[in-house]
C-alpha cells in the first residue's frame, strides 16, 4: 500500500509539469499497453481476440508544427499465433522505430484547441525476435521443438491511425492501431524439426503462404506533455492562452493575461487615473469620465453640458444663478433681483410700461410714470394749470385711425389727470389728417381718429360724457406736408382739458 501511495504521489508531481503539447511545449511521453497480432504462415490473427499476446510500449514525441509531430517508439512483449494444440507458437519481439504523425486538429480541419485529435502515422524501424521460454505446449519444457527461428533483425514499416483525447491541459489518453510490414518470413515456428540452419527461410509449414510476415498492434496509452509554456511578458500566463502577450512587466493581469481593469471601462488599472468609474460611463484615454465642457463636472453628472469655458458653476455643472431668477450670473445684468420677481431675458425685472420703474415696484405698471411718483404719471392737482394745454404727440398710422404705440403713454397720463380731476372737467379732442386725399375724405378720417382716442380713454374708465370730439380734416397742419416725417406729425389729435 505504501508503494502505491508513493507511485500516486510521484505521478501527481510529474503531471504538475505537463501541459498540452504545443509550439512552446514540444515534448510528449507515451506509456502504453500493446496487443500484438500475427499474420503469416500459421494464419491471420489480425483483430482476433481469442488469444492475447501483450506487450508494453513507450514513445517520445516532438512537436514540429500544428500539423506534424515526430517521435521514437519502442515496444517489447509477446507475439504468436494459436490455431490448435499442434498449430501454434509464441515468441518475444522488440520493436524500435522512428515515426511521424499528421494531426487533424491543425486549425485547417479541426480547431487547434480541440480536445479530440485524430491522426495518421507512418514510421520506419527494426524488430528483433526471441523464444518465450516461459511457454510451451506441455507447460513444463522451455525447449520448443519444432523451434522458433529467432535469427536476424527485420526491417519494419509501421503505418496506422489513432485518436487522442485531451483530458486536461496536462494529460491525454490515446488509442492507435499500427500495421507493421516486415522484410522477413522466418520468424514464426519452423515445422521441420531439424537443424535451424538447414531450414532457415524454407517454406516447411503445411499452411505456408508466400510473402513476408506482418504484425498488427493495438496501442492504448497515456500521453504526458512535458515542459513549461513560453511566457514572453513574464506575467504568469503562457503565450498560448495569453490574449495580451505584451503586457508591461509587474502589471497585474487576469486569467487571460490581460491587465486588470477593475471598473471595466476599457482602460487597465495601471493606466487608469480614475479606477472607480461607474459602469457604463464613457471615459477618456486616462480612464476618467469625459467632461466635454471642461468645467470639472463629468458629463454623466453634468446637467448643463454646454457651459462656456471659465463660467463659475455649481455641483451639478450648471452656471451659478445667485438670485435664482433662472438667468445665470454670467448672463444676468441684474444679479441681485429679489426672489420671485419676474425678469426678462437679461435677468432684470420686467418693466411693462418702459418707464424705468420695474413692475414689482411700479404702482402703475401699465402707465408710464416717474420713479419719484412710484412709476405713476405726475398728476397736476390744479386743473387750471393745464387749461388750454395742447397734447400734440398723439399720432396715427397712414390712412388709418389706428394709434401708434408712442401715443399710449400720453393718453395714459391724460386718463390719470381726468380721473383725479373733478367730474366737471372735460376734454376736447380735435382730429387732424395730412393733406393727401380729398377734403371730404380727410374730414371723415379726422373724426374717426378723434373717436379712436375717445374709445381708448373710455377703456381707462373715463366716462364718455366728459369727452367731446371734433374733426378738422387737413386744416391747421403743424408740419410741412412735403415730407413723410411732416405728414406723420400732421396725422394727429389735439385736445384740451377745461373746467
């Protein structure tokens, strides 16, 4: 039992240094059991299993390229033939031959890493023969008569095929059949019973048949591939399996021989300046998350990826908006707007009536006024001071009673003045046109223009009873009618506020 354990231990240690035979592990050792078969004057024993003539074999193989191996094989053991108690013989035979193998797992027929490897083999060698002294038909006499001729050495030509299965990268099992052609016909039993030298080479067997004797061999073997894999980059992964054979020295690698990439971003740890990048994040050549606008916040966290260079940002990568009005500081012309105040595109409070007082401070946001009066028009408390005052900046579009936008502030001021005046104060509105057109048409147009002003004042809650209108057509021009600018001024209304 102790010897068995030692043998098992030795076998285990040996297999630790054995790998699949490859371009860098070139040497293989085969240990096999052989069944010898005879085909000659006694008969044909090929593929007959009623009598076993066994031997042992050893071979040393060498890898040439993916398609071919070469080697040396030796087999020693019994050979013979049994037909009956008269027609039989048994001897010993030693074969030694050089051989070459053609492998089908060469990348052309089967994949190179296929576990199953069929092959063909052919060789050339010598065979020597002897008497098996442990055998005779009586079981006691080691001297056989008639004798087995053992003189001489034969030339042999073994040809055959086989199949190898790679159990692991270190060990394989293999079966092959060899058929050995020889150049002799005298190494079976001589039936003459006379002097060996007299009958050497003579056809004395009753079943003699012409031609040289041949032998078959069933070889069952275990194949050990001996050697150490080439590891060019010294990373501990042999070149055969190394998917990254040029890894720099001392770089930590995975089972495939490639530099470890902990965060799986495509940049190996030894080059990765950001080795903890979350999965799926796009990185640059340094392994860091891409920051397109170079604001210090990577794109996968940046909520404002197009921020201009140099702009101060917050943690989300967006330009800082100090007053929280929706307009970033670098664009905000009024960066201190109070919270909740409506602003325009420049970040400044909206000023609807354009009087310079923002709406949130303007007590009259729809009427142009002054800052001193909180955005409202200045109201003259003494109506007498505006008696007979003419307002001549109320103007209209060409050939229309439609007011120009420049007219609204003046009309709004008039409305405020009337609201703050006694109900006895009324306004006279006089409408005018330029000189283009007939007198009759212009007269009617001037009335429509006066009515347009009246209607506007009514929308500002001025009673219609306090408004008196009259049209004067093209009378009383205040500018030349020879220019467009002059005609624009003549298309107007004038009015007076009276007690």
